């Protein structure tokens, strides 16, 4: 049975403080938009093949808010970033039910191993030994669950950072994309969020901050930016390989192969790609916002943003704006402290 993309028919996560109206609530034409306001959410079933987002419906929904964003400008960028088979599998395997199932299996295995080991020693009362084994297994399992939850608050190369190209194209339209996943029954659902955010003030702040760091903290800036890189696998041209072998080896090669050879796999090499290359401060600021825009939106819509003691460019006094998050957690120079959770 064919699977159709959906426009937010189901329940949404609890909104963070300071949000505007959620999708499904008809906006009034000309209504003022606020930074961090959710415009619409696209949902698609991750268990179907093939799948796609109904970006045409999203374009119509955005137009009702007065936001003109042609879907052609980001359609291929968003779909190629999120709907590749390996990315979809990653989303399923890293979903909350899968982590819960892994935690249960981990608890059973740890309990069985500790119990079998404890039988080698005399622990006195049998029930006391079982209780101690259970407490140890529960402690280790809770530690694993906390590690999972902490990992979920970090930028994810496989989902958040893959939206960088799409967010770069949408910056001038004051829209940011973010992706989350949920499970409904036995179905894995991918949600693509469209959130309004005027980032010009953030761009200006980050530009000034980067310029200041270049003047006074250049070594720290270079160290932080050097960590923002990904390994990309690229193909190697056969012509370049043959040229590197030298003319002697080419002259000695037979004109016709003596026997048919099986099709060879293409040569691949790994290259280190800098996410924020050295450039003018404003260009670097825009690239930082594009790269970490998806990360910010995911934390915003799932209420995982660390609450701040003050905000710059959002309406909520406890919700940090993107430049605050980047300044504190990416550049490591935050002057506005975050509250501990």
C-alpha cells in the first residue's frame, strides 16, 4: 500500500515557552510572527518505501503566514539530506523505543552476568544477594539511559548537520528547518519542522564576536573551528590513478585484456571537510547559523534547550537564541550563563 506524506495530523511535542501558534491553528493574515514560532510540520512514514515530504503543502501553509518560500529552493536539499536509506535506518535505530529496547536487553544481560558471578562467592542470605545484584544492574542501566539522553542533546552529524545546505538557502526567508522522529504504534515517523526566525541580529552579533575573537582570541577560535569538520568519502578518478603510475607502466600494459575481469569497485578516498572555513566574519557567522540551525530547532521543538539567564533575540526570557547557543557551546566563549538542568 502506498504511503502518503501527511501535514501534521497527529499530536505534537509539548511546545517550548514563548512559542506562537502551532500547525493546525489557522493564522490570521498579517499576524506578526515571532522568533521561534512554528509555522508548519511535515510528517512522513519512515517505514514505507519510497517516501517523500509534501513540500508543496508546506509552501501553501507558509504562504498563509505571509512567508514566500518556493519549495524548489530547498526541496532537493532537504529530501537528499533526510530520506537516504542509511539516514532513515539511523533515525530508526536511534529512536527512543529502540534505545528503550536496548536498555532492557542490557539490564537482563548485566543482571544474569552479575548473578552468575555472585554464585562463586558466599553472600549469605540468597535474597540479599539477589537484591544486591538487582540494584547493581539497575544502577548500570540507568547510567546507560542517562548517557543516551545526554547524547541526544548534542549536534547529530547524521541528521542536524545534514540540513545545513537547506538552512543556508532559507536564511534570507527567515525560516529554519529541523528534524525530529517519533513512533506511533509500530510506525516510525519523521517530522520536518519549519520555524520562523529572523537571524539578522544573530548574524550581526556573531560577526562582531568572531571579529573580536580574531583580534584577541585567535588561537581559541582556530581550535574551535578545527573541530567543526566531517569526513566525506569521494571517488578517485581512474585517469588520475593511471597518470600517477607513470608512462612506463602504461607502455607495458597490454592493449587488450587477456581475459574479462569482473567489474571493479570505484576507488574511494576520505577527505576532511571544514564546516566553517576561514572567511570574512559575516560569512562565517552565516555559515555557523546554517550549520547549527537544524540542531537549534531540534532542541527548541523538543524543549531541550538549556535555559538561559537572559535572552537576546527571542521573546521568552529563558529561551536562548541561536547566537547564544553557538557562542556558549560551539565557540566556548558564552558571556550569558545558562541555568543548570
